[in-house]
């Protein structure tokens, strides 16, 4: 007997009813989704708790108007703070959500760090390298303005989920190449390999939220007409061979997610390069599961692991970066 879509995979009941959609990055879908996110963010901001201060900052860039980002700071934390430079997910095309704001606030209040949520340019109008350049420019700006921001330059990390994890991983690689010292990278179900050749990238054609076809379309919109034999550096971080010297890394995957296997493979490559890696391969979950669910128990477990990692990297001995 053929299994129904609801029972085809051993997905937790919290996620069984989530929509199975395929994104068209060159259609009206994307503007509608982004408009809804903007409306939801506006109204949800009225009810945010007061334990975290937030302010909008503008960062100059060479090829366009300033990058608008949000800085979150724990209200009761004094002195210089660690910083997490965070890049939101959304297939490189969808803006940050109410959930991203909630996540950044949690990271700030539970670790005592500041969090900079970078509002980078979005595809399909702005393909690589523009979103990536916004990410790296934001990191450089934070380092250059650390004293003004009351940031400890020896405790700066990058992080991101999904497409944002791709940007974070690429930014970490370029930072290594340019001798900018990071204390860690937090990669949550990251997109890392444009080739989409892993088993998970091909078999999950009808899972909730994010499927194999959406994944392929995402990369096409991001990379445009780039030759598959000459993918630009940092665009697809999972392809890099030499990973020695990258900072301590947290990699989280979801079980029924096209991105699962590339996250696991990157973890293995980092470990082989003597990078300290914390892996969290969650079970019965789908891509973006931490934004959904009735019980939220899987999300809560994941946040405990993420917070523990951030506390660990932020508590390491200071390193002189003058």
C-alpha cells in the first residue's frame, strides 16, 4: 500500500502538517512572502520584552546604499561584550522573519553577547557576490568599530541558518584568508554545496517547507550564470578543500532536509582539518523546524546546544588582536 505524504517520512507530528511548496524565485511568490514578513515584524515589535535593547545601524558599502542591520544587546550586561554577526536564512531571497528576531534576542540574553542581524541584499535582483559582500563588509565594520560598539574584538563569531549559514561559512573562510580572527561559527542547517549531489539533496522532493527542487532553484538564483567549472570563491563553502585554521564550529542538521548531508560532510571535512566541531544532527525534523511546531521540544533542545556552544567559544581565554 502506498504511504500518504503525511506518513511517508518519520517526521515528528509537530511538522507533519506543514506546507509542501516549491518556491519560484522569479515569481510574485517572493515579494508576497517578504511583504508578509515585514507586516508581521512591525506588529510583533510592539510586544517584545524589554530585556534586550535593539537599534538599527547603517553600514556604508561601495556599490549601493548602506546595509541596514539590527544590533541586539542584553540590557543588564556591562563592559565589553562578545559579538555574534548573524545572517538570516530564506533561500538568499526571503527577508528576515519575526522568528529570526526572536532567535537573536535569545542568543543575546542567554549568552550575554551582542548580536548583529545583517539585512543583506536579496536575490534574484542581487545574486552572488552582493549578499556575501554585505556579510563580509558588516563583519569588517564591526571589527573596526568594536570600541564604539563596546565589543571584545577577541570574541567575535559569525552564524547563520540555511542560506545565512552559507554566507556565514564563506565569511569565516575569507576572514581566515585575510587574517581576521574569529572565535567561532554557528551553522544551522546550512546551505553549502551548489551541486546538490548528495543523497538528501535528491530524495527529499516532497518534504515540508524546503524540498530538493526549491534547493536547486535557490542556487540558480544566487549564482546566476556562473560556470559550474568556475564557481566563485566563498559562494559554495562546502567545496573548499583547505579548512585548516577555521574557528571552532557548530553544525546543526535536520533529518528530512535536502541540506542534511552537505552539513554532515562539511563537519567531517572540518574535523579532518583539526577544527574543533560540535555536531547536532537532529532527528524527526525538517528544514526550518525551529520556527514551527506545537510542542517546540526539538527547537528547545537545539537552542540549548547552540547556547552551550556560544558560551563555550565566548569563554575561551582572550587573544591579543591589536
